[in-house]
C-alpha cells in the first residue's frame, strides 16, 4: 500500500543528474577498444536517454552491438561515480517531494548502476523503487517501465503520465 496518494517518477539523466562526462568517456572507450571510428561528442549527447543498444546502432554500429555495450559498461563502471553530479536543485526538489509523494526512478540505465549512483549522491533514501533497463522487456519510451514502477509501489490499475523529458520534450503515458 502506497504511503501517499501522489506518486512522482523521475528520470535520471538530465532530470536529477548529469552523467554526460562518464557517458562520453564510456562511448569513446568502446569505439576505441573495438577499433571503430569514434563519433563526435555532440552525436553521442543527442542520444543520451535511449538504451545503449539503440545509441550504438544510431551511431553506426551494425555488427556486434553487444560487444560495444559490454566495453562501454566496463569503462563506465570504473568512472561513473567520479564523473556524475546531481543537478542544481535536485536534492532539495527530491527531499521536498518525498514529504508528500511516493517517489521512484525510471531510467534506461541499469538499476544496478542507478542504485549505486543514487546512494553515492545521497538521495537513494528518498526513492521506494528504481526501475532500470534490465527490469523490463521494453525500455523507455515504452510505458512498461512506468507501469513496473507503479506496480512496485503497490499502485495497480492506475493511470499515469510522465512529464516531458527535459532533453527531448517527449512524454510517456501509461494507463
């Protein structure tokens, strides 16, 4: 049973955190490690928020996408805590929201990395659920992760909507 009637689900990148330096380094490492031409930082930045497989495909990887994903994750695991920061005002916003709403995170990052990161940044305690890429069959922009988060919070059969993503103005609705 949820504690509050109101529930807020947050994205991570561009909403609560800036992990752009870690993401860029992870991508550059993967391309260099596998001997492929590296994309520009701007090309990578335009795709932040999509699942890694989609990002690599849109950056021109046509074969062995999973090898690129694994190389990325290998490097990212080494640097993500040092190269990720909370966005200005995020801590205060989450702390205040936790006083009147059930809070969750829905992200295309893995929940494994997300939980570690949120603990490191000192805000994990505010969230009752964290749904990452590996927790669902169909990641964002599908509604499945939102529905999974609501289910985890004990909110079944609810109607939900996600506010526009800060970086792309996309919305996701789930009913």
